[in-house]
C-alpha cells in the first residue's frame, strides 16, 4: 500500500524522499537529501557540521552527483524539520538544473512543499 505522505509524488521522487530520510536517520543529522541525475542515478547525503566545514545535505548530495559526472538533475528531496528550503542547497541544485523540482519533507516523510524555481 502506498504511503499517503508521499502518494502525490511520482514513484521515482518518493524514492528520493526515502533515501533522504534514511541518510538523515543514519547519522542523526539535522537534514538529509537525495538527488537523481539525468541518467537516473541517485545520490544521498546528510548535513555536515564540522569546525572547518559546514554543508547542507542538499549541497553535499549535489556535490556527490557532480563529482560523479552528473551534468543534469531531474529532481531532489530534502528531509528536514525546517519549514523552508535553505538558500545554499537551493542554489546548488539551480547551478546544475534550473527547473528540477525540489521536494521538502518532514522527518515522517510528509511532503509539505515542492520548489520549482
């Protein structure tokens, strides 16, 4: 039975929410993110906060995709307790793909917004 929290998303985007949620939970991070590149490969990451390095989960997921050769992103998802998308993660996605949807989900996987611009 489909999860009603992500039922409105296409199956491939629901997978992104699941991967982002798992990345967040795996290390107890503030947020998790996942992206899908133009070839359908997925990359997920959790936020990093070190004395010498701070990256949002979405920045890190985008960096992993680009470092693996991705030149386009089809979609992204962020699982967070924040109510809005962080500007740095948003900018990282837009640097690669100006129109890829970015789904925002709560820790329980309820998607509460999708950013298209």
